[in-house]
């Protein structure tokens, strides 16, 4: 059974309740320009309230999707996000084997995971909780102070700022590859191979894995001043700049 309650205001607020989860409803409307909240429903605590699925290719979001307390969104198609998607509780969950194409903002204090993340983010992806993806292709902005885990190659041509923990998952052959853009690391990035072929690498965190600096890349350790730690082999054909504080 599907319950949809719409509150009339500047934007619509939609609560999705589905019983049982195996028959979870397709998230709607498509495209979405309003506010969709997927959350546990206190009036029906025994149901799988707050769950929805996507099988559309694509489902387009121009509004707000909040995966709230006890909520779950499972993506098996493709979601094009031009608005905001947020997982706002530690027991909220976004999962699936579909694709998430981000042109807007993704915010996680809960759990978000998908097979493929293609980020062109006009705003940013901000991680305070946990994000678990397969292949990540970033040409926008990703800022992480939480846990960012991927099970495929992480390719960066945008801006990646890490103050948390980023690593590959259970696959020793995975790589972090940057051909342009900027990686600013104040936490820990763990890959079997970290290839900074272009753009810049800066910060005072730790890189775990073999690091290869290409001829078009620039490394600027520290942050007025500081130390960039590398736990692995370093191979450099690029530019290394050291900055001292007055």
C-alpha cells in the first residue's frame, strides 16, 4: 500500500510509505521539482515505511530528496541529480547497482552507496557519514570529512578535498587517478596506486600506496607549513614545491 501525504506550501512535501519492502514503490514524480522525504513512519511502525526504489533511466531530481531516519532509497536505474540529495541520519540508506549522475549537491551524514558515481557537481558532494561507491568519476567538487569507500577506479579532474578516510574496497588493483584538477588531502587516502598525472596535490595528510607524480603535475606538501606523508613508493617526474612559514 502506498501512502502519499502532500502538504501545500511553497514546495510540496511527499512522504512515501510502502508495505512490504519487496513491493517498494517507484519514487515519483519524475521529474521531481518538490521535496520528497523518505522516513520511518511512527503511525505504522511495523511496515517498511519510508522505502522507495528507482528503475527509471533516468529519474531526474531538480528538487530535494531527503532520506531520513529509517528511510531507504534503492537505485537500480539511473538518477540524474540537479538538486539536492541528502542522507540525514546514520540509519538512513541509499543503495543499489544503478548510476548516480550528480550535477547538483549530495550531502551524507548517513549512508549512501551506488555502483557508479559520475560527479559534475555544480555545488558539491559533502561526506560526513559514509559513502560507498563503485567507480567514481569526478569533474566537480567532492569534500569528505567522513568515510568515502569505492570498489572501482577513482578518477579526478575536478576538486577533491579529503579530511576523512578514503580507500578502495577489497581490491588490491584499484587506482586513484588524477589527470587534472586538485587533490587536497588532510586525512588519509588509501589505494594500491595513486597516480597524480596532472593538476596538483597538496595538504598535510597521508597517502597510503605507491604514488606516481606525472610530468604535468605539481606537489605542494603541507599547509603553511605541514607535512604530506606517503606510506609507499614515490616516483616523480613532476614539480615539487616546498613552502616555509615566515
